[in-house]
C-alpha cells in the first residue's frame, strides 16, 4: 500500500489524465519508517528460518527425507533451540521459544 501511495497516480495508459486526484490513503513518515523496519525484520526472520530448515534438512512443510534423517534433524533442532534459549535475554523470549519453537512436534503428547 505504501508503494502504491508513493507511485500515485499510476498511469494506466500512455495518455495523461487532466484531473489527477491525490491518493485517498496517506501515511506519515513515522508510519512508513515503522512499516519498512518491521518488514525488514520479518524478512530477516524468514531468512533465519529458511537457514534453520536447511540445517535440519527439513522441507517447506516440515518433512525429512526418511527415518534415517529424522533423528539427525531432531538433534539439529534441539541444538538450535538450546542456542536460542541460551541467547534469550528476557523471560518472554524464553517462553515464546519454549511454546512456539517451529521444529517442536506440538502434537507429540496426543
């Protein structure tokens, strides 16, 4: 949406329109900066997650090639989780990792 506002008006044809109206949606510089910062952080987290999946040899839906790789993948995931917990600076971070670590089998107890 921010990009659309920045490029407003977007010509649909080669001819120009004589009555150009201003973009109906406006953002402050602070809102734009926050959105861009949040987006960059999210992209960084997605890249980290992609790298973790590659290290654990897990595909995009969480599968491993075979049972032989399963234990290796679990060991890698446990190591990653332990490292994240070790570097956590707040109780909230530790709780989030403990409850929402993507490689945990959340249905394991069922």
